[in-house]
C-alpha cells in the first residue's frame, strides 16, 4: 500500500445498529509506504487482533502504528489481548500531523477511554521523525508492554517545539499524561536526540526491565587429585535475571549439582573425565569450557604388618648405608 491519504490498514470496531465488537483481525506481511495524514496501521478497539511481519516506511504527517480511543465505537475495555510483533518502522512519526501536533512512530492515545492489554514484541524503529514511542491523553494505560524493542535514531526532523509538553527533541519514549503504566522489557535505544531519552512526567509509571544472557567471566579449571582426595570446580558468570547452574560429567547431568561450584570428595578413578557447566536464565544460556579431572593412584602405606616398604624410606636407608661405608674406608 503506497501513497494513501488516510490509514493504510485500520480496525475500527463500530457499535452502531447493535454490531458486535470486532475481534481477531490479522494484518500480516504487508508493506506500507508514503501513508499520510493518519496512521499506516491503526487499531481503534476490539480484541484479539494481530499485527505481524509488516514493513512501514516513510509515513508523512502520521504515526507508523497508531492505537487510540478517539473515535466512537468499541474501544479496548473488553480487550483480552492484542499482539503487535516483528514489525519494522522506518522514518515514521511527525512533528506536525493533521492536528498540528506531534506523533510518535508508535503512538498510543487514550482519549475517551483506557488502552489495555497491548503487547509489542520484536519491533525495530529506525530514524523516527520525532519520538519513537509516544503515549498520552487522560484515559489511562494498563497492561501495555514492549518486549525486545530496538530504537536507532529519533528526532530526524530536528524540531523541538511541542503543543503537548515543554519543548523537547525526539525521545525514545515520550509520555504526556500522568495516568497509566507502561512496561519496557529489553528496550534498547541509540542515536536518540533528546536528553534524557525517556520523558516520563510525574504520576506516570514507566517500568524498565533489562535482561542479559549469561556470560562466563572465569572458566572452570582442570584439576589433578590423588585418589581418595577432594577437589572443587568453580565458574564465575554474570546475567540478569540471576542465572541457574547445571554441572555435567562427560556429557551427563550430575544430580543436585546446581551451584556455581562443584565439590567432589572421596574421588576415585571413575571420577576422572571432563566436567562442564551450563548456565541459564530467561535471556539465554552458555556452556563452559571443559575442565578435566585427572586422578592419580594413592601412594602405598609404609606401616608394619607385612606391608610394602615405602620407597622414600628405602632411599633414605640406602643413602645412610652408603655414607657409613665411605666413612669406614676413610678410616
């Protein structure tokens, strides 16, 4: 869809003439370019919709994705969940839309009612004309979650004038309401014009959660131990949330070995081999390098009762006898 003069794709759940609420619409694998005046994709209410695998590019005087409760009809009050995932927005948003105000590349306006239960996942926002994500109006926001969002570039039009707030550049996130909560899970941003990159007014809640896959900073080291002795392997790793550990011996999981250290006592030859540890959290996992355990036989006892003669004792005895022989010859 190219060069259209209103929304490129839109879901407007009308409630006139006893119409039921619109549900389960899907906008999949579309390309929308040069849309102007409204939003490249607009969702104005309903439930169960999916907006996935779309390329939205070069919107003019418009948001790339717009959700609002501005118009009549069913809004989001009975929404059980709407998913927007795996979309790319390039050069979207504006500092001067048809209402002579700014719009984010992604814009949420809770004008006459709340916007509830919306999930954005795996979204790339590149070169937003103003702010990347913008939320506002007084209707409120609950259950609005952004997962794994990559923002690279805001404020391309270099405009700072605003009819919604104090003058500001393009932000990664811009809220102009005190009513609502939005959650960020793994939202990253670079080349953001405004400082600070997140504009959050008093009363509004932006929850920022960052996860990081485990990274090993100190590998377990190979060890050698005498049979019957004790040995310990250790690994040091970082990760958010705190990772879990599982040690392996020659590729098989060791029951109960779920700490950063692995301690073995009463070591036998059957314990010789390769040890690794897999470190896991919700962001990923990593496997350590192999640490090899070598087990050497214990030295025989020199005690009585017909036991074997200690080699060190025998060598000392030979040295003593030789010394005495040398002394007698000198006499």
